[in-house]
C-alpha cells in the first residue's frame, strides 16, 4: 500500500511545519500580495485600474472566508482515509483543489506586482485573469460549505457515502449555488499537472466547437467550415467556451456524449497506435459465438486438516459442471467481439497454427490479462485503448484479451455484464487458443470496465466456477447512483467528465428509457423470428446443393493444403442455407466498420479446429509489422459424413428475397462461394493459381504498414502501392470529417430554437435537475452493495485512482470493505491526473508514469518480474 506524493505547482515548504500549517501559510502570503497590489491600484482611476483594485479586494474576502472552512476540513479528513499510509478521500481532494487555486493565484499576484509598473504590462488582460480566480475562489468556498454538510451526514457512520435519507437535492438546497462557469474558462485545468493542462484545453475547445456542428443545420461543407470558425472563437474567448461547455453538459443528451467520445474511433485515430504505440506481433479481433458452455465447479483451498480430508473425499466424487448462461438481455443471443494482443506469437494461439515456418513461435504464457475498457458504459472500444494495451502486452509479456462489450443506451444493464462474464468463461475453456496455459488469469479494467470486472468476479464466485487469480481496478465506480459524496462533487469542475455527462451515462446504463426497452423488444422479436425460420428449415431437412458445374469450379479453385487431407475438396458440396444469414448486432463496440469477420474457425461443441490462412500469414508475404487480421470463431456444422465447413456471411449481408425457392437459394450459395470464398491469382509464370479469398477488412483494422512480396518490386507495383496508400489516407480523412460533420438528431422534448437557446444561456440551471431517476439496488450493478459472503471470497485486489477522480470515494470505500473482511487489497492514489488518464499515456509524462505503476501492480498479481524503466524488455509468464 503506497501513494505517490507530488506537491502542486508553485509549492513552497517551510521546515518544521506540517502540511496543514504550510497550506494556511500560503493563504497569508497570498493576502499580503493582494494588499500590496490593492495599495498600488488604489490611485489608478482608469477602468482597468478600478477593476484590478476591486478584484484583489474580492480575492482577499474569499480567502478569508475559505481559511476557517479549510481548518475545519483538516480536523476530520483523516478519519475517512483507507489507511494512514495512504491518505486520500474526497475531503482531502477539495483541500488539494483549494491549495492549487491558492498557489496559482499566488503566482499571478506576484507577477502583477513585479510587472505592473512596466510599459509592456497589459492591465486589460490581467484584470480578467484576477477576476477569474476571484470567481473561482468564491465557488470553492461554496464547495467547502457543502463538505461541512456532508460531514454532518457521515459523522456517525464514518463512511464517505451518507445514508439514503439524504439526497443531492437536499445538499444543494442547504448551500449556495456553485458557479460552474469559472471552472471551464480561464482557470480551466488549474488543478491538474502541467502536461495535462494543454490537452484539457484542446479537448474543451473541441467539445464546444463540435457541439456547434452537431446541433446545427446544413451540409457537411458548411458544418466543416463552421467547426473551424467556432473552434477558433472558443479558443480566443474562454468565457464563451465556459458557457458553452456547461450548457452542453446540462442540455445535451447521451447521444451527444457518445458522438463526441466516438471521435476517438475515427479512421485516422485507429491508425495512430500502429505508428506511436509499441510494436506487437499479434493484434487481431476475434468473435466469440454464443453457444452453450459448461465449466467445472472450483473447490476452495483447504485451510486445515479436516477440510483437506473433506476435499479429498470430494475429489473422489464426479466433477460437477455448471451451465454458463448465454447473454440474451436486451436483444437476444449475439456474438461477442474481443481483441487479442500479444507481444509475441505463442504456441496454439489463434491463427498461428499455419505460421510455424514464418516466424518464431514462443511457448504458451503462464498468465493471461483479461481486460475491459472504460467509456462510461456508452462509448469507446478496445481499439481506443489499444495504445497503452500494446505497452502492457510488451512489458508484461503476456497475452491480453480485451472485450468489446455492448454499449448503452441500446444495450443497458445487465447486457454488458453478461457478455463480459460469458467471455471470461470462454477464455477459461479456450486458454490454449489465446496462447496461455491459464495458470494465472488477472482481470483488469478502468472506469466502467473495472465495474464490469467486479461484477464478473462476483458471478464466478456465486456460480462456483474458477475465480480470477487477481483483480486490478483503475478509477472504478462501485456505486452506480449519484449518492452525494465529496469526491463526486469534483465532476462539477471536471473537463473530461462533466456533471451532466456522468449523470446521463449512468442513467442510460442503469435506467433505460421506455423507448429503448421497447426498441430492444422489437429487435429481439425480429431476430427470434429469423432464428425460428431457420430452425424450421433445418427440421424440414432443407439443404442447399451446389450445382455440379459450380462444384467443379470450386474444386478447381480450392488450394492444395498439406494439413487438410483429401477430404477438403468436398467441403463446399453441401451448405445449410439457414447458416448463410446471421443476426443484426448493431450495438457492439465499433471495432469494425464493415463486414469483415466471415470465416468459421472453431466450435465449442467440437474438439477439432480448422485453421484458415489469413493473407498476412501467408508464406508469400512479408509484413514489416505483423498486425494480424480479424478472426471469427463461429460454429462448424457437420451435415455430412465428412467434415464440411460452414461458411456464414456477416451480420450485414442481405437475406435472399425468396428463401423458399431452391433455384434462388442455389444461385445465392454459388454466388457467395465465388464472391467471398474462392479466387485466383497470376503467378510469376503467368499461370492462374487458386487462392482463398481473404475476409474483407475494415479500414479501422488495417494496421500493416507495408506488405512486400518475395519477388522484386517493380516501378508499376510501387506506383500502385503509393496510389493505394494515398487513396486510403484520403478515405480516412473523409470518413473522419464525415463523422464530425454528419447530421445529428436534436435532443427529444424540445425544438431546435429551444435547444440553441439553452446552449447559449447565460445562467446555468441547478445541477440537481439531473437526479430525477431511480437506480435499482443490484450488487452486480453496484458492487458496493455486494454481500460479505461474496466479498470474503475475493482474490487479491489492487486499486489505483487519482486525487481528482469523481470515483475516488468509491475506490476508498470498496478498499475499506475488502480490508474489513481481511482480504488482500492495496490502494494507490495519484495526484494531478484526471479520470481516464490511461488514454493519455503517450502524451503526458505523468500519465505514462501512472501507466507504469499499473503495469507494476498487474505484474505483482501475475507474480512475475517486470522492468519499468525499460518497457521493451520481455519478461513475464513464459
């Protein structure tokens, strides 16, 4: 249990004084500087001089108001810490914010004092700066008053969360109104470290400008022009930007949140990890089929002789199996996508069986990292988190399986949890396909993904199957409802997780609207009708026979594979027409934009595996970066005595217009084989050779820098490659621009004019208006409500959060619960970083240091050594 310590910018320490005393001494120093500036500008009769004089007077008043409030919080904040060696909770966070404000105002006041008499001193600029910090200190005083109320509510229990008799509406009613505008204007990011501040400013300007295009009318060109103009406007006018951001957070719907966060899923952003991230040998998307899985129940380790004897008697009995439920909530059964990342290719790994002669195959790893991405349950994917996952894969040298669970509001609770748990069970049963022996399996996730991992571990304990060997949580919410707590008030000033965004994400996931539930019901009925129709056709023995002429062509085009045997020539002879259609699955994370995953590899109900060579695994191609192609795991249908492979078309394929017509069906199957399965190529001698047509790849999944054949590159080929690369780049720019400027729906319940009026309003409405919804008290939704019986069986858990995280109190309270049950738990609290800092690990040094600490904690759970100073060193479970 440790905490990295860092003084806020401009810290000045005095030997022999405690931290509390040093903080109060900063207040006195700032007051002296303000009085000095007041005396100087007292004789200035100009407008700016009078405003500067009044701003410094007001700053002193608010500092004097804050001092006794700070002393009060200092007197009790230690009672809420997880451990004396790990000081941290929401009360301390507000003092940290106040101290950062005082230090920044101190620096500003000293600069004014030293330069006010020079010719180049711009009074008109600095009067706005001083006034901004005057308003900021006034808002912080209001926040400190709210902390006094929270202290009264939690004095007896000692918990950071008050009981259910107190609400957020009551909290805001007892205190003054918080001016949120001051947190998003000139003072934006004052509480964060220096490397994060420019990034937050860029994101805030982008959010304000994006909202203009999102809610405006007109064509794409006009929207693109408007976006460039408004972004410049919000960059030059901090006050206008602040008003726009606050009004967006209070008036926009969850669709705007998804649209803005999904900018990280654009084509251009998807190519960044290949260039700026760590190089990995395996990076492919797999699709897990929704089919029955059975797992053996796990036996808890014996602690004494009597339990050992009882365990031996149980081992003599037959194994007990548990049926793992297939995810069906809000839409029915559907495949689950996941991304497999590994620094090296390992024995048995998906797609590497036919690649042994091309590159080195390492032994299976002892460990596996099962990862769930964050994104507020409504946005992002494994691709948007790939940058730091690549580094983790290289540093830890273990495979990483990152799950792309379904997203709200289309797939609210418990759909995502069901998919994560099912994927975990699938990984337990198919460790060899992931390049690991599965000796140690660690769950890791950030934000919403960490919450899902906790629910997954709880389900494993409740069903009695093998629980994970450790859990790593990064800034995890464990109470999915806005219970008032000091840390959760930090979202009122958080540029990345504004108050309104947080509430809408929680509401979309935990409390879906009736419209969403009705739409999900209709979608499920449509899918079920398709499934029933296919089942009826199978019951009637309706099969599709490829015409003899088409079969002959298929046999001529089928490549000769040494590992397939002579029976492979008949693999296309009989196809079941019902398997040529898959169900629509529109709410999956956007890891693939086109129909790309079409080839069947393996069935859970069968013991054999059919390997299909992807184009970047062919022995005739050399890739500078072996970033593998997406792979689909689908069911293999044995309709004949020989092993016939069922080739299924993707979710976006259209159904035949007359599925009952044998002629149309035969023609569709023949066209499908010719279009998607078999192809020919011309070799160096000018002869036609049969090849397997590769599955279509989305631009978002193409991470290969350049493919070079063994033959010499001609000038014509080079020109074609350059032309193709330029075309792809233009396409990605166009797609990115389209995603930004495409027409978006206006929020329901109001007209365009009404919405624009709200977005441009000068006065923000009360934040308490966002709390009018009820969240069910479900332990799988909010792990904080889990029973002691379940939590007492938790594996070793390591939690990492930040001082300025709205979920800080969640992490502290959950760690205290585990500690009270004598479970192994450690807590790290980092200063100066925002919620979601892992996504900025390649931009910010402090964020990268935080990512290194995550790697260290995961390595401890994996029980492997790691070298943080040299992440490229391969160590781990080999």
